[in-house]
């Protein structure tokens, strides 16, 4: 990704993040989170993680934040402007954030910096040698074909990993989603008097 | 080209914003959104490492599978958490965390 796009998406993400905690109205905060996640999805796409970028938009921006806004409007919250801001939480939050950033900057200044390894046509074609006769899974052939054509088949790569190496975690995640759905329905049912 | 340290710094800034929000804000829904910000900052770190430390010349798909799992668990967490918030609002008619102090000693 060109440098200016990285800084553009980072700025969108960080400004959205600051707006989440700076704005008083919860609906404004939710829309700021949406802005932040759109910038984040841009960064994912710039890192050649196209699948992750798309599910970031679909799941977070499309489903999760809509659920948040739905709940905010269902509960009909007032904007919390009447309460005076106590000083102690502000000082504590700033201290925590600055201490964290200082620690991170200290670590990063001693870490050797690496540039992104090349993902051009030649590198992809060279990587396709791993996939030519690597077993009986149908996606393997598609991965090799796409790599030789010079495109990165990251959906096929993630799908192959999900259904081979991570098959058991995938099924456990399915059960977890079922449990979460049942739990949400049970919790939001009115209790019988 | 942005380097690995650029991505780690931006991700750390997003995490710090989320952390500050959790400490600073009093509205439980906004605190919950700040938790999502921190999860997403961790996701950015994972994807950056998967891109900058390739396996066999391609971005490491193990890291992106972990991001997939994190997003799925976060979605389940939001569903249950918002149901709890609705139940809490029904019981107490408030969402401010400093007014929910009935267990305070």
C-alpha cells in the first residue's frame, strides 16, 4: 500500500476512535465507531488481507454496530450532557494511555524495522510451487492456478486453513454462536412475575 | 511503503484510545464500544504480523484465521452483552456505571 493511503486510513481510524470517547451522544459515538472500522478495513485491504477487510465491514460495521444503534434507540437514552465531568477519571485515563504509548514507543524504538516482503507476480508464482501437488483438497489446485495467474487467493487460503488445520475450533465457534443466540433470547425475555 | 513498526504504532494508539475510553466514559454502551475498539486494535496487529512474516512467500493464513475467530467471538459477545444491558436497563432505568453502586461496600 502506498504510504499516503496508509496514513489516510490511519488518520480516519484514529480520528474515529477519538470521536468515540469525545462525543457525548451515544448515537454519535456509534457512528464514530463505524468511521473507525471503515478506516481499519482500509488498512486490512492494504495489508493484502482482503477477506478480513470484507468481514470487518460486513460483521462489525454491518451487523454489530447496527445492533448497537438499535439498542441505543430502543432504550431511548438522553445525551449525557448534564453530568459534570469528574477530574479523576480523566487524569487516570490520560495517564494510562500515555504510559501505554510511552512503553510501546520504547519497545518499537529498539525493534529492528522490517519492510513488507514483496507480493508481486514473480513472488506469487514462486510461492505456487508449494501448492501444485499438495494433497487431495480441491482448493489446492485453485490456489496454485490463482498464484500462477498473479493474484493472491486469500479467501481460498483462509478457507483451506479453516477446514483442515482449524476444523475443530471452527465447529466449537459454531456451537458458541448457537449458545450466544439462545442466551440473548433468554436474557431479553420478560421474566414472569 | 509503511513498515511493520508503523502498523504496530497505529494499532497501539487505537488500543490506548479504547483503554482510555473504558476508564473515562460512564455510559455502559460506550464502554462496550471501546472494548470493540481494543479487540480491533489486536486484530490489526495480527494481520500486520501475518503480512510481514510470511510463510512460504504468502501472508501467513494462520494469523488471519485467528482474526476470523476473534471477530466471531466478538459478535457473540456483543449479542449477549447487549441483551444483558437491556435487562439491566429494565431493572434499574439507568446505564451510567457510577449509578450502579448497590454492591458498593
